[in-house]
């Protein structure tokens, strides 16, 4: 399986730290977020190859990856102009090929077993185009909130609304069927957002895998402090 790590964000809510440190390299317990994901993907045998997009402070990301023990299995692609989360996926269409693939926002942190997420997608009904990781959030207004049916299919999606109907949030860790690439291409433009344009259009052909362990969007100094205090140590 191939995995696309979205790592080009500006990290505006984490300034001034992200004026000198790319968001994907923000440290939690002394380790950059990107390293947690690479160890998840390669260490757990989930991915064979990983592609990482760069934009803000790209040289810092390149230098870091060059020193990674996984460097031979990582490809870096630079975006002079940000393409949006969906646009980055579409730009990687040829590289992703014809098999299911992972797309992950690299500014999140979790102890989820990605193998379980992939297994859930592989055993899903044939009409399922996406399996996403879901978690319970204490900040539902800041997240995309999901409504599920009894089969864990997404029947409602509410992206950062003022009165969210619950606290089950989209974790922005996805397994996509390759058919999603056709949907992206049909939009006819290079800049696309997954949360506002793609996910709502694919409901109800999306299923959720609810993670009951640790999950945090490292998007603010408060979230960083919480992750430092709460992220479980691995044996």
C-alpha cells in the first residue's frame, strides 16, 4: 500500500513556533510529528512507499527526511502553490495507481492501529469508497463532525459548524478506493478541499472506524501541551 502524508500546511495557529519549524516537524515529547507517522506506517508494515508534499519551510522537511532511517522509501513533492488536500491527492494520481491508498494529515497525532483501519476498508461492502478514522473530541466546533448509521456508514458530515450534532469527529486519516481519483479528476480543477468538497459528495459511501484511544490535532499551543501530557508511551 502507498500512503500520502499531507505536510505542507502553514501552521498559522502555532505561530511563532511555525515561523521557523514546519508544522509537520513540531515536536511532541522530543520527536517530530512526521516521525511518529513514518514509524506507524513503516514500522507496522502498513505502507511500502510514502509520498510527502512540501511547501512552507520545505528545505527543513527535506533535510529531515534525508536523515530518516526510512528515506529510501520516501518521495518528496513540492507545491509552489498549495493545491488543497484533495488537489494534492489528485496531483499524485499516477503515483497512487489502481489500488487502495492511505491519505493522512501529518499534523495529527494518534496511537491508532492503522492496520485495523486498512483491514476495515478491505472487508467493507464493495460500494464503500472511503474508510476514515473517527474519534471523540472535546472541541466539536473545531472539527468535522460525523453522523453514522448502525453499520458505521457516514450519513451526515458537518465541517466546523457552530452547533455540531455530536462529538464524533473526522480524524483526517483515510483509506481511499482508487475510484475516488476519478471523482477528483471530474471536478476539473487543480485546487480541491477534501473536507468541504469531497467528503460531503461521497456520503453515504464512506464508513468510519471509531478509535477509542488517543487522538489530537496538533493545531494550537493548547493541543501541543495536552499531547505532551497525555500521549501514551509505546512499550
